[in-house]
C-alpha cells in the first residue's frame, strides 16, 4: 500500500537509492583485465627471449608470435557475454567506459592495420635509396603508439571508477611510451620495446586486474 | 511558499525506483526488487504507473531463456524528478 512520505524521508530515500546505484561494481571485469594483461605480457616476454636468442632474419619472424593475441578474442567475448548476462544495472560511468574501451580497440586496430597496409604497399616496389630503412623503421613506431593508447584508456577508466591502481598503470604506460620514443635509435631497440611492453602490461593490466578481482570479491 | 509535490513521485516505492533510475543508465526489474525490498506484484504495478505517466521506458527482452524487464528513465521523468526535488526544497526550513 502507498503511504505518504515526509519531506525529510523523501530526501533520505533519494540519497539512499542513488548511492546504491553509484556503488555498483560490475563483477568479472578484473578477469578481462587479467586475460589481456597476461596475454600481452607473455607474448612480449617470449618475443623478447626470441629476439635475444635468434640472429639475422629469423629474429624478425619472432614477431609472428603476436598473432596469438587472436586467442584472446573468443575468451573475451565469452566472458563479456557472461558479464552481460549477470548485469542487473548499468551506471552512466559503466556505459561511458564501454565506449572508451571500444574507442581504444578501434584505435589499436587503426594503428596496426595502417602500418601493415603501408608496409604491404611498398614491399615490392622499393626503388628509392633509403626506402628499405624507412620500411623497417616505421615498425618501430607501433609499440610506443600502442603503449600510449594503453595509458589513455587506463587513465580515463581509473579516474572514472576512482580506482588508483588503474590510474598508476596508465601513467606507467605513458612513461613507457615516452621511453620507447626516446630510445628509437638505441642499438637494442627491438629488445627494449618488448621488455617495456611486458612491464606496461603487468603494471597496467595484470596488477589492476588482480586488485579489481579482489575488490569485486569483497563486494559480493 | 510551499510548492505542490508530484503525487506520482511522492510515494516511497515509486520515488525509490525513480531515484535508482536517475542514478543509473538502466536497471533490471530484479535489481529494483532487490534494492527496494518490494514484492514483484507491487513493483510491477508501480513501474506500470511510472511508465503510463511517461516517466520511464520499460523494455522486455530475453536473457537466454529467461524473460528480462529493463527500466530506463525518460527525459520527461528527469524533468519531473528535478521539479519534485525543487518542490521538496521549499518544505525545508530556511
């Protein structure tokens, strides 16, 4: 039955209900962070080891390891479907953050696709002097770009969710990107890039992922 | 001078539902039931009243094989809620 509220009761009810929606933390997001974090960290670590061990042309073949990133997508979609299935409320922050990560994924695909296409376009028509060097050199820009994008998405998410480890992870990724750009001419640039990607994946995704999972458990 | 309070919002359950929806993008019927401690029947009636007034939109879909009801506040609902809060303020001692 409907009963009338006093003005004070109305304000208290509004405050209480709004806060229940605000404190909602979507369960399962920590797992998504761990999936991509560990995948990137392991691939970059393996790539780093192969770059150190292998010599000559074989060194460059180690980059094919990155195709293993594709393994993450089916697992990612399976877990996202589970999260969506269990989702009972969507806050404005969550809605906005979904779009931030969609924009992040589009940016990653744009950078990778752009560089691959540019490489394929010139591969068989290198006539100008120095073109081969430029063809090789353009690939060095991919890791700093990608790590910079990690930083952007992590920083925004961390600030929106008020989750400090994610903010810290974002800042570490930006510093990593800066370091990679500064060290573009370093003799061991290839190895350095993989090592920094690995560290950034650990700091930006694995550590916040574990902390997020722990936080989710304590909210159940 | 006391302003008139919207009778549709000046009821505990309807106000609770509107407050949750104001603070979120959308909410599931089961979530609203959980946070308001209401019975399914009563909550359905109150949600229907809010929907008829145009304050919220209700979407029915399926989650696997289970039916799912999702509620979202409409622009009219946001305006009504803001007007209600403004009116409430006039009752507070200055």
